[in-house]
């Protein structure tokens, strides 16, 4: 067991003091607000406050689980996040591998910079561009369709087009940013391994298959573990900007459903109950994904 003298503790004390602001922030904004979770078991009212509101037990949970709107929102959430995970997660890895294969350093930096930039654009701005381009009257896409003899399509107000637009816009905005971790892992691979593979006659594809991909598998598993819990959160900033009365049947997710109940209808107790259940489900997904990752690849976050 390592023993620290008083002098060593005195020398380390300034370093430990750096942790104090972070601990204070975590306690203030993560732990103290958990006292408000009891709203899920009360009939909350402004006049009575959290502690004075009537205790109703599991009534709020029974009410939202009996709602067809909740199950529709939950189904849309799983479907959209599942599609995003299935399409964007492997595409990001493939894109990182392709960027790594670019030999011209100046062109490689240009590709990386251009692919990173969309991440910093607000979803409100992105959806604004989509509305303008896909507009039924005057939009570039429908103007092209009319010039080719086809009928105009209400892209942003169509249930059948909502999911493709959601996936393509998500991929365009985030695929470049998602390659950062993979490119960092690739850059840490010893170049001597590649040189030995070239001497043995391995081509570019063989090097990618037998050296690059196995070397970044630990990062892939860790990113996968951290991505799985997001199956219950699509991202309200994107969905809220895209949702409208015409596509609400396929566009409403848990985040927008909670927003509509909480802000629009002031049902704070029910939205707290939904948030509590979603948090528990997210924790379960995180634990399961970590277990699966350790069984398959031997890598986990704990």
C-alpha cells in the first residue's frame, strides 16, 4: 500500500483543489435536482410546491403508459435512433478509413476540414436550408422535378419522406465529426507494422483489413457502448425543427412528446415520470451494451 507523507499531501493539495469546482457543479446540477424526481409520484401544483403536493404513487406512470401517443412516440424514437445507428455508425468508420487512405496531406486536411464544418452549424439553420430547398413552391428540388415533367412533392410535410430526410441530414452534419476518434486511433498505429506488411506483399486493402481495423476495434467498441444509450434520445434540436402537423405521426419522439406535455399542457408530474423511466431504461441499455461489448471484443468502459 502506498503511503504519502505530510509533505507529499501538501504538495498534491493544490492539484486536488482543481477538482473542487467540478465536484460542486456535479452536486448542484446533477445530484440536488434529483430531489425533484418525487414529482413523478405527486400531483404537482405551483401553489403547493414539490413537498406540499399530494402523493399519488404510481398514478402518473399508469396514465402515460395507457396513452397511445406515448407508445407512438416511443416507437418513433427507437425506429429513428435505430436507423441512425445502423446507417451512420458504420458509415463513420468507413469514412475514417477512406480519409486515412488519402496520401496527399494537403487534400487530406481539406477533406477533414470540410467534413467537420457541418457539425458547427445549428440544426435550425440546417432545417431552414432544407425548408428553402425542398419547399413546395419555389424550392430548388421541386423546381427541378417540374422541369422534368414530374409533380411537386411536399417533402417536409410528407410522412414517407421524413425518415430519409432525417437520416441524410444527420449523416451530412455529423459523419465528419464522428471520424475524429477513429482517425486519432489510426494515427497511433506504429508505421513499422505497415512497412512490414508492405514488404510481405500486402496491398492497401489487406493493410486496412488486417492492421487498421483490428487496431481501432477497442475504440469502435467504446464508441458503440456510448452510442447505445442514445437510442432513447433522438435529439430534440433536430426533430423539433423538422416536426409539423403533417408529419407528426412519424416525427414525434419522446423528447418532443415530453416538451408538448410539460410546456404545452403543464403536466409536470407526468413528464417527470416519463423522464425517470427513460433514465432507468438508458442505464439498463448502457449496462447491457457494456456487457455485450466485453463478451464480443473484450473491451468495455468498466
